[in-house]
C-alpha cells in the first residue's frame, strides 16, 4: 500500500496546489490595526491597493475607515473605479503616452490625481490638459530618503515644477499638493530607526509643502507613507493622509523590520510535497518561483528565509525546514533538523504545507485568485485578483 | 514647450508600456537552430512550453520538426491538449491530488506521461490507476547532476521504483522510460564544461535505462535536456529525445553561459522613462519587477545585468545605463557613462527603451500577451499567454 498522509486538514486537503491562501481573520486584524493607529494620529488613510489588486479587500479597507485609494497602474485605477472607488491617487509618475487614459478616467467621473517629479513632466501634463480642455489634478513627488524618485524638499526645481503646473494662465493642471514614500524603511529593523525615518518622511514632506505655500501656491495635500513608517510614526503634524499597502497582508520582510510578527502574516501558499532526496535531506515541492515569485527580500535582513517560511497546515512554522531553492515549478526544502529523521515517513509525498512569503506584493502577483480561509483554516470564499497595465 | 522625444520608432511609439515584445525573426532563428542541431544528432526534440505558455509559438516549434511537448503544469497540459497537442510529458513529479486531472486528460485522448522519482510516488500513481481502471504512462526521473530531484543512476531505489510501477500484476501504470534535466548547466560559462556536463547527463540517463533493461524491464524513452546541454552535446547515443525550453527566446542568463549572444534574445520589455534624479544620475522608468520579474539570474554570473540589459528601440544595448534597482512599478537605471551627460536632454520623460530579461521564463510570466514585432521592430501581432495551475 502507498504511504498515505493522514495528517491533512479536512478542508484544505481537498484543494489542488499551489494555491494562494488568505487568512481572513489575520487580514481583518491588520486592517483594523492600521486604521486605528492613523485615526489616533488624526490623519486620513489612503491604502495602496497594488498589494492586493482585489476589490473585495479594498471594500474591507474602506469599511474600516479608509478614504480613497492609492494605485500603481492605470489598470488598477480602471478596475477600482469601475467597482465604485472614485478618489484615486496614481502614485507612479505618469508616462506621457498614458495621459489620454487618465483623461478618460476623469471624464467618467474618477477623481484621479497624478504625480510628477520634474519641470519637464509637469509641462507635459499641463500641455496635455490644455490641449484636451481638461485640468489634471497633480501632486509633486518629494524625495525624503534618497530611495527612489522625487524632488528633495529644498530642490531648486520644486517651485519651478509647481509653477509649470499652475502659473501658466492657460490651465491644464492643478497643484493639489505633495507626496512622498520613504521606501528605505524596508531596509531597517530597529524601532528607533523607523521612528526617526517616519519623522524624516513627515518633516521633509511638510517642509516641501510649506515651501510651496511660501511661494503663494496652494498645497492642500501632504501625503506620506510606507507600511513601516506608518506604523512607527509618533506624530504626523502637517500631514493630511498616509498611504500603505503591504500592511494588509504583512510578510516576512515586514516581520524582519519588526512592525509585525510572523503570525500576523495573512498570505501563504498551499504546497504539496512531491518528492524527496534522501541522500541530501531535501524535500521537493510543487511551489517554485512561479508560485512564490523570485523575491528574496529577506536576503539582506538579519534572518534570511530563502523563498519563504515553511509552515504546517495550521500556519505554524516547522523548525528544521528551510526553503532553500526555487525553480519554476519546484521548491527545494533543506532539512536542517535531526539528521536521523526519516523525511519520507514524516513528510510523505502528498503532504500539504503552507509557505509564508518574503514579499506579499510579489507572491500575490503570481496568482489570479485568493482562496480565503477562516481561523480554522477552512476555505470560505474565492476572491479574484487581476493584473496587467 | 515640453521637451518632446522625437527619436521614437514610428510604430512602437504608439504602444503603452510596460509591454512584452517578441522579436519574431530572432525566435524563428532560435527555433531553427535547436531543431537543426538535434536533427544532426539524430534525436527527437520535445520542446518545453513552460517558457512561452503560448500556443502560437508551440505551433512554430512543431512545424520546425518538434515531436510532442513538455509541460510544467497540468494547466499547460490542458491548454495545449485543447489546441491539438496530444503527446505531452508532464515533467514535474505529480502531486497525488492531481492524479484525477491527469486521468481526465488521458480519457480525452491526451497521451500524457507522468514523472515519479521514488517507490512511494510510484506506488501512489499505480494505485490510482488500478483504482480508476486506467494505466498511467510514467517515466522515472534520474538525477545526473545533483541539482534538484530524481534518483541517481546507481540508486538502489531505481529498480524498486520501476517495479512498483510495473511488476504489480494488477496494472495501474506502465514504465515508459527515464528522464533527466541537468539544470546545473545554468551555472556554467565555459564550453568545455558544458560539453562535459552534456555527456554526464547523457551517460547517466542512458546508464539508468540500461540498468532497468538489465532487470528485464522495458525502457523505451531516454529523455534528457536543458538548453545549455542540448546545444553543447557532441553526441547523444542512447538518448531518444531532448527537451529544452528557454532556447526559443534565450535571455541574459543563457548569454552568460555562452550558448547564445545578446542579439539572439527575442524577448524584451518596452519601457518608458518617467523621471530623473539629476543629483545621482538616475533614470526612473515604468518597468519595475512587476514587468521584469524579481529574477536576478545574472547575479552569480561573470556579468551581472541587474534587472535587465537596457537597449534602445532597435534593441541595441546602450552603454552606460545599468538597471540597478526595481520596485513594483519603478525601474531605476544608473548612469555610469560620461558624468557630464545631460540625462534629461538625452533621455527625456517619455523616452522609450527596451529591456532584455535575465530569465525569459520569469519575465514572460509577468505578462498576459506578447506583442510580436518584425525585424524592423514594427508590431505585427498579439499572441496570448496564459498562467495558473
């Protein structure tokens, strides 16, 4: 007789793998936690839906108190607008060839805000608006940590960029404010350092807004955020809204920064053991990088989780198993526990495991659906997620 | 007036970005090259369609002389079978919970071959076949390079695994042969070493087949392959078929192994410059890891291409620009050329670039379509690619 695994959860065992699982109770807890914190700090919360690309989840965030959403693509803007979200910040500087799409969304009633970070881009957006008889709402991206894009708060080009949007009498664009994203927060793991970075993010963005106001310009919106800084901030004076995305699921990288625990992570990949290498102490699974993504975000953190943290069906980490390698549809787990363990007997072919992701945004992007599970790990719903640009 | 980029290709400039481009002429050349080489060596070629997940491309491979296909998921098996491909090797050891799906495909007329690599898995497959009144066609996976999965040619479990499939009088499975994949070839970059590994792959798989025949078992299929070993092999005596996937597009990792040149790479991501950081000499683009994947496969090679090789619209690499960082929808290119270059003037917002991928399988997986371009980089067709399990 074949060796059968009798340790299956009665519900998950009926599902094929690999499969993206979403723990609804953990997600709801994460949503409440962020909303409560930002309510305490007296700022609006505009969640970034790039993490989930899922209307069902954004509705939970809105029901908890979020105001508006942040998107990373115009595809997200279109899908969420069609689902009833009408206050949308497109937080990536727009490619000029996409301005017609932004206009179309605005004409369908979407209050879409665009981002620019240079005089050149501001001129392009304003010129497009003028040519089309439209006024684009725009915020200027501020760089508060040298991480990626934006103008420094004291950059000589900041007032010039604002004027390129607003001072041209012919219209075409309207300056709504400033936004920043302290993405370097992902590289920190000490609470003090995160608190300092959150203050740097706040202070830099508020200073940029003040500088524009000192030039006589209107600057209503002061938008900041990343999940770690949103959770670390001690005060947000002068800020009007915070943005964060990955907090809704959390992941191993976030756990590495210290802003959550691994048992807050709501996303996992259900996986089947498909083979063993007894000589090397390896388990082979059906979740390779196609199911997990190639993200190795914990590689530079204090604890490197390989391609994910290996858990049992209840979501509890299994000591001794490390997710060391990933090919397209093969995961390779290395056994680092008792060398006398009979891996074939303990984890026979067919054993189900759950893998916590390094980076929830990247792992989620590999899948077209969430299998939603309740607190007892029973499947209760399937939610769609989309992709594309 | 905004600075406009007048250096656009007249056709590509009409497309939004990020977008996956497929150079049809390069792909056809790659298809012909592999088929010709394996024809010379006197073996059948069974391309791995996990790279493309595209029926249009598999038809080109079949027209060039390929016999059958290799898949990495049962979703691929279903889609390609529905499109008329009926000889399919599912080259990943099957999860027991998926055996009903395999049976359903077989009952619809698909000649589907499964893979096992242990007595335990062989018993499960045979038991399923017996219970369902079906005979599963099975090959045994052989490990010829210690890279991932399979039984070593001299493993004591090899005859036992074959007997678990065949000797049980009640049926349920049939031993078709053996297969191996020398995936460690991706880590080599010297032609001599690739030739030696190809011979090791061949000899190990042939030895495993001989060992089974010496036990009185039938072993018709001896299947080997990876793109580098397929192109390096000097003889394939005893081998009946070769498998390879990424050769159809090639990529920077393959160029790093020496089996192709960068101007053989048929896949690229069309990208727009969306901003600059003048202080650091950075270009910001709209192709982050969502468009490129997180694959950093050239990181361990002699030339590390970051997240991709930056080219102009004609596909020619641009010296001085390195694709150093990728966030979800932002690429960051570092300028390492003449520090006096005015990046904003040379690469204004709106400039289109093309990024060659580290790993074509991973970059392709981030997209739902190929925009097919001809030798003059004019778009000529859109081909769908699918995903999921």
